[in-house]
């Protein structure tokens, strides 16, 4: 963050792959090569945590704050490592070109995982696996058991499990650990396999001068292992159900706000522990990534608390949170904080003060820059500061072209053209916005891959407050052309970001 650089936002699921969903296989390495050829310094991804079809496969709704998604494991790398035969991956799931097919990918990969686990147990040396399990036991043991229990109890919410299991009584859990031993071990194996493939990919990127820019949701899912394991850390009633839930008030994305439904932290209890759970979580993510974006950062300073049972987020209230104290404690454990604060939306002075004190870069979005307040708009290039991350748009926005064609009013377009000094057709607007970002003073510029390609609204990744039909866009291998890399490289070099 102390030097000029640029990168691309592309989640792992959006990588080219024949298996229904992008993964850490050949497509990931080819994309890393594209980044290197284009002189990009950063690859930003979305959270790696396990996803669930019940939550629309959103990477921001996961059963674990520490585990990673087995769906991102590469079948081809399992073949390379002797865990599968080539014949196991000859037949691939049919899926629409350019779209992730989660049901097909899940069904296909679950069969492969079972085969790979059997072969691993019978043929592989277990020393590295046992070391991984030992080093990660603080979260891995509970996660693996939780997944096995979810299957045993047919997907029911953990508060509806038998009393002894819900309350984590030692005798009940030990009996089930023995009963579910194979299922538990398989989940541990999949986490081991994920981290093996991830560490290899991250190492390859780092060797090519590319830093991995990860993402960490601020909240966890109620029906997840973190709340089941640590209920005292969350605002729950006597039946261990949420007293209040998280969200945001009405904003740019929704007139009724966003009702996320995640349980609220009990910051008083966390403080008494020295924020142990939060610090462990941040350390875990900093180990995974070179840089970490904390989603909804303002929630660490003040959060929108919504009473349970509300149908939308309108009737909430702002409550203070001890973010400054948390970061003071974190600095005692880490020499530096490679953290980016997602500070979009209404940000109060106390949030800015914490960001300034800890020198945490915030985010700026060009699509928000051309309103009626253009001369003083905080997102317009002439008002930026060096210590920020500038985007054309994020995964929550329309693509640049989709925004121009479907959302920008005539007045917004006029202001954009005046700022550029000329009119630009829709098919070229993405490069003009990329150029504005690249020439800005912002130390880091991140461009969604859809904007590099100039794609329209059909390639949008997410529509906030819309629970279905998101996270499905997938890059095609033939879209990564040498001429595209050359054009991006030239712009990167001319604006001093190489």
C-alpha cells in the first residue's frame, strides 16, 4: 500500500473450469500468468469460507469463519497428486457457458471427494495431514464435527439438535465423535486438501510479484459452528436464539435497508477475553492472504442493531462497538496491519478517526463519483488521497458498462462526459473509467474482471438485498487474450503502477 499498484477483482468461483465452478486448478494458474503479463500487482478475491445453497451460495454467508470452501478444490490437481485417477474426471457436469452451476458442481465434486478420501487413507503418508490437524485444531475439530452433525440431523438448525449436543455436553459429543469418525475425518481431509492447493497457488502468485487481496465478512452465520461453539460471544436469549441481528439502514442499494440476520457480537464479553476469538480470526486471515479487506468495517466502530423478528432493517439503531480497543490489542500480536477497511456508505467521524489512527486505507468507487456534488464528491479522482483503494465498481455494483447503460441518468452522463472532456459510447466507457482510476493519486487501483472485458449488466456478480441469482458469472478461457493483457500492461506502465 506504500507504492502505486493495480490489480483485478475476480473470485475463485469465476475462474474458467469445466467442472461447473471455478477452482484452484489450471484456470487459476493461467489467470495468475495473465496478471503477471499485464503487470498487475494484486489479485482480489471474495471470502473463501464454505458456502451454502440455502443462502444462495453467497461467500458472505458461511457456517464457519475459519474453514474454507471444499467446492474450490481442483479435481485436476487431485489427479496430479495421485488422489484420483484420470478416468474419475473424464465426465464433467453440463453447465451453461459463462455461468457457475452450483448444484451440478456440488454433486459432481462430492463423489470425487469420497474417492479421494478413501485413496488418501490407504495410500498417502499422513505426517503432513496430522501436523495440519494439530496446528488448526482450535477451529478444525469443531468445524468437522459440526458438518457431520448437520448431515446426521438432516440439516436442522443447531438449536433444534438434541439437548446434549446443542449444549455441547462432553459425553454426548464424545459419543457422536466416535459414531461419526469417518465423516469427521473426511471434513478434516478436505480442509487439509484445500489449504495444500491454496498455499501452492498463493506461493505461485507471490513468486510472480502478485499479492493476494482477501476478504473477511464482519459477521458470522447464526446456524454455524462459531455460534454453536461460542454462544457466550453473541447476543442470544435463554434458548440461544438471537435477541438482535445485523444489517444496515436504508441506503443506495435498498430503500428498506439490508436485513442480514447475523447475530450481534457481545463486545463486553469479547473485551473480557482480550478479543481472543476476533484476534485469532484476523491472524488466520492474515496468514491466508497478503492483504485483508474487512467487509462492513464501520460495524467494528458502530453497528446497526435490528430487533429479532423485524421484516426489514428500517427499525434498527446504531450501537457503539470497541473497534479502536480491538485494534490496539491486535497490534500487540502483529507488527503491522495489512488491512483495508470497507468504508462505503454513511461513515461517521469516529470511524474515520480509527482508520486514520491505524493508517487503514479505505475504499473509493468511481461509479459513485458523478452525482450533483461532483466538484466536492469524495470519490472523484481530484479529491482522492494516496492511502486508499480505488475501484471502478465492486462485486456489489453493476458493471461499468451495465451502470452506464441501465442506471446512469442523462445528467450523470453529462457530468461524466464533462469530466472526461468528450462524449464516449457505451462500448468504450469501461476503458475511460479504468484510465481515470489508473491516473489517479490512489496507491491501489482494483478493477473487476468484468470491467476489464467491458461486459454489461448480464455479468454482474451480486445484487445486494436480492437473495437469489448471484455469484454465478464465470470467465471464459478465450477471454484472456494476449492483446487484452498488452492493453492493460501499457496503461499500467504509463501511469506508474507496474
